[in-house]
């Protein structure tokens, strides 16, 4: 009985070590072609969407369309922005989207506007907000359709990176 337990324990340790080593080796292999295309697309977006440093953003639904602030928040977070608050504005009825610079970093506000497809960017500094940019989404704002990306079949079955997209 004791020999079987010992053999089972050794087998489990060998399997765990093999999984760990396989995972480590997989990190050194180049990404599949589809992932390289996605990385190139993100790098092409980086100069526009990610100014140097942290950009704290507030997203307000001023158009009254349900779920609009959440969709904009998801887009901005995917682009690397730090959305610290999203919710409804104090009033609805705004038609077009306005991006407001709150700390004198107009480049950061323009980068946020580029991600959202907004054309109106204004500088209205307000130091007591503790954020860099305020987005007031108008009713006419529509998010760009998302590219579905790659399927999980593009990576080998043993590559753990396919679970962490």
C-alpha cells in the first residue's frame, strides 16, 4: 500500500514538473501568426491611444442610452486607460460626445477621444476632481464594432497563454 502511494506521489510530482516546464518553454516560443497580427494592431494604436503615463478617466452617460458608459469604459480599458468612474451624468439629452481635459493634458484628452471616435475635445481644468479626462457621451455615440480576434484553436492545446487573452 505504501509503495503505491509513493508511486502515485512521484507520478503527480513528475506531471506537475512537466506542466511547469512545458509552460515555461511555451513562453519562449513565438506567438501564433494571429496573435502577432493582433499585437501589431495594438502597437499601431498605442501612439494615439496611450500617451506617456497614467491617464485617469471618468465616463459619463449624458445621452441617456442604457449601457453606453459601460461600453465606452470597456473600450478605454482595452486601450490601456485607467477608468476610475463610469455612470450617468447629472442630466440627459446631450447629442454629441464631448471629451474634457481636466488637468492641462490636452494630448491625453485627444487620445481618449481618438479611441472613442469623438471629435470635440475641450480643456476645462478642474483640479479637485483627481482625474485627467472626463468623457460626456452623447446619444449619437456608437462604439466601433469589435474585431472578434482569434479563436482559441490558433494556439496549441498545451499553450497556457490561450486562456489569458
